[in-house]
C-alpha cells in the first residue's frame, strides 16, 4: 500500500492520458498491494508507478507517495 507524504492519506486517483478509452480497475490483493487492471493487462503497482500516475485525493499531492504497511495486531 502507499501513503501520501504530504497529508498521510492512502486514497488516490490515477491520471491517464486524456484520450484513453480503455477500462481501468484498481483493487488490492491478499498482500494489500495495489493491483491495476487495464483492458487485459494486470500488474502490481510499485512506487515508481504511483509517483508517475497517482494523485492524492485528499491534498492533490503529486509525486508524494511512499510505501506504507499497516502494522498487524497480534491475535487478529
């Protein structure tokens, strides 16, 4: 998962080419990684991808992403 360094939000939107007509679906896998599916291609987003194509929904920050892993609580 990723977190905005500016505001701490994990909520983002992707910025794609204005003329792009394909379908884009974003989900998370069992490891809580961001999975992007566009047309028939699926990939796990990395930090470089996020800093190139993702904008923070909270503060509109660009190129402000860092890896973020939630801590697991024992017994859960």
